[in-house]
C-alpha cells in the first residue's frame, strides 16, 4: 500500500557523557573522565609528555593543555563560572577537542573548551595506546544527543531485528561541530518506543593514519558479514582549504551490535558523473536482483547538496542513475520498497518536507509527516501496527559554549 500519514508519537533524548564501564583499551580519541562532588577537582588525560588538565577550583573552570613544549590555559570568563550547585565534573576528549563540563542543577554544561588540532596527536594509535586518566576512571564517551538515525538492514533492505527490536545506527553528538561526533548502534523497542545503547564504532582510513569518529552511517548484514558504510565527517573542517567528505566501507564478521570497535576501511567510490561535486555522504545500500542500489548525497559546494542514486553489480563499479541537482539542502537519502516499487526518500531542509523519488530521481510524491527542526532523515520501520518514522531535530544541549553540533532529540512518529 502507499505510505500513510504520520503523527508525533514520542520524543527521546539519550544523553550520557560517559559509558558505564571503564575502558580496557582506548582505541579511539573519544573518552571521558568523571569526578563526583561539588568541591575543587582536577582531572587529567596524559599520553607521554602531553597532558590535558581540567580544573575546577570551586568557583571557576578552565583547561590547561601541555604539548609541543608549551603549556596553555583555556578559560572563557563569560562561561567559566557555574551558575548552580555542581554535582559532577567531566573532562572529555572527542577527536581533537577537549572540554570541561559540570553537572549543575541536574544539567550538564560545557564550561571550557580547547582545540587540539596541530598540538596533540590525538588520532594517532601509539598516542592513544599510552593514554591514561587521573582523577577518575577512563571511560568511553557517550553522546549529547542522536541524529542521522538509520535502520540496520539486511542486504535486501529488510530491517535487521533482534528479539523484536530494530537496530539503528546513529551519530552520537559530541560537544561541538561534526568532528566531535561518532557512530553508535542502538536498539529500538517499537512497542515501548525506547532506545538502548548497544555499541560504538570508530574507523581507520586508507589515506591517512589514525582513528576517527566518522559518522552518518548505514550498517548492512550481508550473509555472515557486516558492511559498514560511513561518511568521513570525523575530521571535517569547513574552514580548511580543500575540505571534503567521502564514504568508506568496512567489512567484518565482528559483533558490531555490542562493545567498542575500530574498523579498517576502504574507499567506497560513489560516482558524480554529470554534475560538479566537492563531497559525498549519507550512504544507503540495498541489493536488488543481484545488483546494488546506492543512495547518497553530493554537494556542489559546502553547504549546497542534493540526493543521488547509483547502481551496479559491484560496489566498486557504480553508475549514476539520477540526481536531483535542482535541490539545495536535501540529504538523508534512503531507499524503501513501497507498494512493490523501490523509492528514494529524502529530507528537504528548504521546503521542510520529505520528497519521494523514483529510481530515475523524478519526484513522485511527498511523505505526509511532521518535520522537526534541522534536516531529519526519513527512516521508516514497518511494524505489526503500521509504520514508525524515526527522525531527529536540531535541539542543542550542553550550553552555548559547545556550539553547533550538539543536536538532537530523537523524534518518533507513528502512522495513522
């Protein structure tokens, strides 16, 4: 049957600065050190001669970073003083950014930040192997919110279920721009509309050393292996000359639905024949009658982007089927079988709608559903009681110093 109309059903906000279990191996530069209590606190992360220190003296917060023979203090007077009673202090490392956050009056707020790019080799695996914590246990970093939610699927496009729960990949929002986020895996209970964290996944790339928190992913079960397709946002800097985003592919038989993983990847070359492109992202894969359909997004410049569809019998030999190049802010390309035919769904941030395309990328309709802030992906899950639409919004967290990239809340709608 055609897709129905949707109405809001639930809003969820996973928020955790630290995973519950201490880390036995770091593996990736996404870690947290916590201290309880409202009194003075000093937390530190150290690797060799490099140190990141978080200080709270009972009144004010600051960071001190030692690297390359220099020791620099990072304090923002406007943000340094907590406004309420402090219950916990946290030092986080997310990619190449350090933050000090305090839990005051029941809410976490970032009070100090330090950029580490060019100062500390936080992505280097030898640097990470030597990393230790002072003042608290070393734990994996969690999230300020979730976005880019996508169903884990079998290669034929059907959802991958476990005990009746749907698996989802998501971008765990960091305390800052895209390069502070990472990929995580979650279980969604379609009846109770609750989310359970399952795993965190990080990536090595073939073109540069180190481990990155790349995200905007699609996880596919193909026989006895997993195919993880991921956008390389983990070190993206729009101010850097020649900045670009691509897509990588990891193949593994490891259990990606539990634990903490670092995967080796290779480039997934997504074609841009017939239009100009400075980067591609948001991959979604389905195998139909022995051939792959791959939906993704291409940008003519940052940030002007549109959906694309390609196909091929092999993932390393794809050809463009069509592209909606007239669109300006449309992403979250998602393939879905609707009424016996494959369609590409997307999210248009200009019109605030979910356009639906055929395989020639001609628009054939729109999804009738709530459209929150930001550009929520059209992730649809069929259930015994109808459909669920799992999206997200642009609601930030962590206070103004964290800046853009701390969104969002998970917004679930149900078919009516």
